[in-house]
C-alpha cells in the first residue's frame, strides 16, 4: 500500500486519477480503517487529505452560510457555537456518528462518501440543502449532497474526483432543523431509521420545508411528499398525522439484521413527526 | 442479615481494601494475553470457512508459502489421527477435518514474521469447498428433512426415532404431574425461545506457544484454566501433558468462554513446524464472535398448574437446546435442574434434548443453562401471577424452596437464602416506587448450583513473616484480594503481608478453571487450610523453642502463644520471628492443601426491574434495577457487588438486544460489537445491590460463589416488566424494539 | 514495501520508528514502542479499549494509521500517572471500578479527556461520553461512581490551588 499526503486537492485528484488498483481517500479514516482491518478493502493507494491547507477549518461564507473543511471532525463541529446555533440538526446528525473517540476523527465528507443509506450526518445535510464541492482532474464543481450517494457503498463521484468542501446555505430567519434516528441502544448503533426535518416559518406558518429519510431506501431520500404535508401549516395534529403517513409512504426499506421492513416504515412516521416538532420549536426560538 | 449461629467480628473479612493487582491494571502494566512477546517470535493468522457446512476438497498453501517471511502452514493433515470422544471433538474444532461445520470454522493456520504478513498469507491460502446443506435454528435442526450434519452423534440416551441431529436426551422428575395439573385452578402452557449470546469479554483470545522437536513446549495464554489448556492442547497434538508448561496471563474477562481451547494448540503446531520459534496468535473480534464458544440457543415448552391462591401444584418442561456442531456442549444437564430449583413443588417432570446445528461449538457462559431455564419458567410464573392478580414475590415466597426442601433435581437443600432474598426485595424501596405511564415492573428469582472442583494451593511463609500463596485459579474479578483477605484473617497478619499469585501448571497440582463460581470458594477454602497447616507447623517450632508440647501452643493474632497458664509463661512468638529463624529450626515453612472441594452451597437471588417502553417504537429503557443475592459471607463486598452488577448487565443485554443473527446462507451476520449489541454505559442505570448473607456451612468463612446467579433473573424480569408496561408478553428473546412494537400492535388489535 | 519514517511525541518523549503504511497507531504503540497498556478489543472503533489522545483529542488508536501520528503529541495510559497516580487511577482502585481490568486503560484515558473538557459532568454526561468504552464485567455502576468521585476531588484541589 502506498500512502500519499498531497497538499492540494488538485494534486489529490491527480494522484487518484493516476492510480490503477484499489484507491481510497483518507480523512477521518473511521470507515476505511475498519474496512482494512476486516480485510474487506486492501487499498493499493491511500490518499491522506489532511495535509491540504484549510481542511480543518469551519468558515462563514460571504452569503452567510458555512463552509466546512473535509477533515473537520464531529467533535469540532459540536464545539462550534455559531454553527450549532444555525444548524443544530446538521451538527446533531454528525455528532451521532460513533463514539466520542470516533467523533475525534470522523468527518461529514467521509460519512457521505462511505455511501451508507444509514449515515447519520447525511439526512441533516440534505434537509439543510447543503452542497459539496467536487474537485477532479479538470477542476471543481458544486453539487447538492443528495446527488452524491448512488447506493450502499457507492457514490456518483467519478474516478479522480474528491470532495473538497461541504457548504451549508445561510440559515435565514425563523428557521430550524432537527435530526432524529432510531437505534436499539442509546449509543454506538447504526441508524435503523433516520429522519431530518428543516423548515422555516413566517409567523406560526411553515413556508419552507425539506424532509430527508435515512436507512429506508438504498440511498438517503429527500421526500417532497413529506415536505408538502407540512408546508402552509402550523404543524397542527392533522399536519403531523399527514407527515407521518407521508413518511411511511415514502419509506421503501428492506428487512435486515437491524430491523424489519414493517418496523422501519412505522418508525419513519414516528421520527418524522417528532423531528418536525423539534425543528418547529427551534424555528420559534424555543429551546429543544 | 446477620444470624446468631455465625461467627462474626472478623478483622479483615468484610472490608474493602485495594486489590493487589489494581495498580498494574490502572497504569497499563498488567500483562494480558496479547501483551507477551518473545525473541524470535512469529505471528500467526487463521484461515476460516466462509460456509456453514462444506466438504473441504483441497487446501493449496503454495502461494502463501512462497511469500518472503512466511515460515509455516498447518492443516488438519499435520495433527495426529486416532483421537476419540471429546478429544476428537476438540481437534475437529481446532482445525476442520473433512468438513467445515460452521461459518468461521478454522481450516488452516499460517505463521510469518509479522501479523500483517500472516494475514496476507492467510488470504493466499486457497481452499476448495463443496458446499453442503446447513441448518442453524434449534427447532429446524430436528425437524423432518433437516440435513444430518454429522453422522452418529446420538449417545445411548437418545430414544429411537429421533432426528439424526439429536445428540442427547434426558428426563427426570418426581410426583404425579397429571394429578397436580388436575388439582390446579389454572393450567397454562407456552413455548419460550432464547437466542444464542456471547460472553463478550473485551479481551480477544491470545496465546504465545513454543514447541520444540523434542515435544517439549510452553504456552503463555489468557485463560480461565491453564490445566484445561494443557490437557486439551496436549490431547489435540498428541504430546504429554507434563511436557507442556502453561502460564496464564492476566485475563480480560471470560465468563465461561475461556475454559476451553479454540486456537491455542495452533500456536504450538505452527511453532513445531517453524523450527521451534515461538508463535503468537491473537484473535480478531470477528473471529471471537464467529469461532469461539457462544451459548446455546433454546426452545422451551413450559406447563404449570396453579391454584387461585398462588400455590403451584405441578410443573413440566421440555427443553430443546442447540450448542453448535458438536455434541455435549448445550447445557441441558444444567438447564433442567435449574428450571424449578427455586421452588418446592410436589410434582415435576423435566425432559430435554440436545441438538447439533451448523454453529460454533458452544462453551460455558455464566450459569450455563440457568438463564434460559429461568426465562421459560419464571416468565410462565409471572404470566400466571398477572392473570390471577397475585404479587410475584408473595407467590415465590409461598412456593419457594427453603432449608429442608428437596430440590427439584434431587438433593435436599440444607442452608439456603432464597426466601431471605425475596424478603429483602419486598422490603427494598425500589419495590414501592410508583410507576408512570408506559412503565412496568418485573420480578424474577434465579439459581446456580455453585461449584467446588479440583483445587491445589500452596502457602509459603517468608523470612520476614509475610505469606506467599500460590493458587491455580486465574483471577478475573478480584479473587486474589478475597483470598488474600481470608489468608490474612486466618494467619492474623495484615492483608498487605499476603501476596497471592496465580502460578503456572508446573507449580501446583491440577486445578480446574475459575468457573462455576468456584475460585473464591474453593481456592479460598484450600488457602485457609494451607494457612492452618502452616500455623500448626509454626506452633510446633515455637513449642520446640519453648521446650513444651506442641499441643500446648495456640495461634492467634499472627503469633504463637502458650495455650493457657499451664503451658508456661512465654512471650508470644510472632510469625516474623518464626519465619526469621526457620532455616535453623527445621527448614522452610509452608502449607499445602489439595482437594476436590465439596460443600459449595447453592446460590439464589431475586431481581426487581422497572422499565419504560416507548409505545411508538417498542424501545425499552431500564429505569432502575435491583439485585438481591445470597453471598454466604461477602469477603470483599465491593467485588461481590461487582459480580451482581456485572451479571445483571449481561442479563439485561441478553434480554434486550444481544443475539446471534444468522442469514439464510448460514453465515453470522453480526460478528462485530457494532451489531452484537452489548450494553453500553448510557444504556444502564445504577444497579442497586443488596448482599444477603446466609453463611455456607461448607466453607470456613461461610463463602458461597457469587458469580453466576446474577445473569439469570434479568431475562424473565425484563420480559415481565415489558409485559407490565405494555400488556404484551415477549416469549422469544431478545426483546428487540421491532419485536416489542409488533407485540404491542398485535395486543391492541 | 517501503516503510514510513514517523517522528512523534509519546507521553512527552520524542520517539521515531518505521511504520508500514497500513500499520495502525495501536499496533505501532504496542509492537514498536512496547506500550502494551493500550488494548485492542475490536479493531473497529466499537469498544474503546485502544483509546489514546492525539494532540489532546480522544481517539481510537485502532482507527488511525501510525503514519498519521507523525508530528503529533500522543498520550497513552502509560503517561497518565506522573509522580503519583492520577486521581482517576486512584479512585478506580478504591471504588473497585475494575474487575478484569482490560477495558480500564481506555476508560481512564477517556475519562481524563472528559474531565479536562467538563470538570463537573452529570452522571448522564459521563455515561454518554464513555458509551464507546465497553466494559463487560462491571455493569458500569462503579465506573461512573469512581469518575464522579475523582472529578469531585479534582474540583476540590483546583479550588484549593486557586
């Protein structure tokens, strides 16, 4: 195995494009090293991105959003008060990835590129309308987060392409987001179902909403049907019931060792309802 | 719960001093299995079957052996032939013969100059399999049409006409069961199931072995019993036990799972092939879960008759247990006697079969068989208490076994503490806390026989009056502290002046492992006897010095004293004085005791648990937990509490989330801690304990084993609490959220 | 296979070694530096027995390459006791917060990292912080008590010093 430490994303992309065997990018490493230990992946080339300047920084964008470096670990996001104030749902999703120790290493970009439909940080990013910058041998482009995953363990990134930044849009006034997941224990599990809700209010009424569901399809789902049930409402009981029903309808899960299909459908509805309430309260400025 | 017939007023017993190995363990100095290294050492890796059942057609190691740094490969062809019985089973499990019998079954092993290289080499060993039909579920394995996975496993006990996978059958009972059921007001029958679980010790198995051409070898290994390792490894490799010296490391948990061999003999076989270079082999976590010894899975029919006042008139069980692909490993022989051990019931019938299936060879796990049996019987009792609206503790007090009861499995109980645990549970504040919505309370009792076993201990007095104790039972949970306390109490010297060492196989007679809750009981009992022997010798030395009869000398407070005024007026002679001149008074002073220890005294406990269930997701939260158990005498109460709390935590895991999940392909789907879900710190509340002390007359200080019983009641107690919270009864463990939610929905419909 | 030259600070000492590119920090600590106090319980970041801090951040050393430690400051269980035991170490012994002791180094390193961030945590905060440190022997009860007792003592000392 060759271990590379490029100091720019264009160099990283060039090295990646030039590899012929198995290649992996290394940010936090909390997935890649597990796969190597299990013998699932034996990379010929490992490209460590942490030597690229700026990858460990969280910076405000000129538009009023946030640009998060691809090597920023969860624990740093959780400690960034201004980011947490803007996007508590995004941060709580990331902070649910693994243990305290894993939080010391794991990153948004890594969680996204691992391609798991159960990735805890991804629904929050999608609901927030986050984008990623993809750098390849021929330059960079920005794409919405939901366009990255292609299925379990796969992404739409081409050979030689690497995510070089994650960008969150401006929070805007009267907004709130939330991510909830269901796991059998209190910690250390993979989400059986995850749900993120991001919404914005005018007065008591929801004027914008995005709802993303995790672990109920081959990729994290952005459900317009769910969002529609609450836009224009004050999140009254009827709206919550419609949201739950829409989430159940949107969920297309499988039965596996972590949960049955029926269970996942039920819990998708429950979590959508609960997450929407918290996001609504946050948008109202209520502590939740 | 002090009793008048018990000697109290101990100076040291019942105190909580620091454990002797504590400093090493908080500084990282303690050496566990994987921490040993030797000059010239090689590292090994194992090739394992990815199939649940397959004929091994061909093993080609040529590519592995061609790698620079690869020194040896062993397959079954390198092991001796002609073994029979359990020795053959052990050999078959160490390396597969004609067939791989479960996912993870070892097929070959390789030694190389680094661990990474050994793993590379293992991947290059090509094994050709012919995949065969498999079966992993206990009921499916004995259903008509299930593939017979090994011919001729049935022993003499199996009745004609049973499936070829049935390996053993047993039955016993007493009284007229049918008459008992006829006399009952209600008779209920249900089937309960428990999935296989793993001990889940955090330290993976590890060993360093060295074996020369001359058939002499050594091994450093993490184990609960190094004489077992010696005997079993010697048998598998065809060498003599005396030529294998086994030294135990500190052990990172065992819970029964480290009482046998898995990969240990491979270190020796590889070493011999590599010219006698030492070989280290450390299992990965997935190897531990796939290929060591989980517990059996069980399917259990229970029928009980009860009168409206709670009197149990008769009970009947039929247990089916699967302990992997080898006979003799499912704990039917323990589960059946444990089933009704907490009760005094006039008519009982017990029946069980052991079935083999394409799963790893089961090993002991904390009170083997008892948790499953308790889940079935205690759940049934709880269901009937709820139906008749009876208090579960009162019903157990009414029917519970007591001193003089003839146990469900034969012997008469002499001095037991079941009712004391029930009374203490009833009186505890936890039993009176008011429950909120979606909350429920469960109660269950549990039992373990305890164990004595082969024990050999030596104590040597030092020149400065300190004492060194050599024991053969590895210390997993603080037994060196407890044994040190008992020896210091006996000799009348400070605890700090006693050092207890776990010594290698060359230093003592044969010792059984630390299993069955025997270490503090049996090694402690033998250590006290050894101390008494040394005391008698020291009295003789003092008598000789004083020129009086040895009978006229007594030992107290760490010194020889003239026994009464007639013996003469001599100042006490301390252990330090006697030790300081022992060379000139007759030579070294020691005591030694060896015994197959009896009198171990049965163990009973009662647990009370409150849970809250999320009615929308089926998720269970344990709100509060109480363990009440009879310790006989708590030598070091902190480590007694630790056993209670640890047992309860394992039982909670078994009840809620832990299980072996096999796919349709017969492969284990959850061989990592991510998916084999043992309780994490945030899953549990504080675990309250009450130590009941009904001293065991079979031990000089009244000790009963305390390790096992605690894992037993949580299984039924949690299911009972969930039933209380939701109205839905889970009869198949674990009580996973999908299962609980489905039961809640079915209950509503 | 060419090895990588790694220079790092471990428990205050500068050390150098040659690492295989795929060698983890855990393996390097144990096999190259003879610091076997850091344990491997799973190799997948699920048990926390391999906990160390790197530049002050708590991590699983099994989930980090040795090469990634180049230029970093690594602290392991072996560096925890200075002239005398750290209060956490002492309290773990006093409270019988260990049975087999295999998870203990990782838990102590993790608990120390917690108390440096939060000197006065609630029980729930301790439990969630330590959720990635599996203990199979104790049921966690005495561990939580030992951490809280050590935290109280450290707060007392801190007040005394201030």
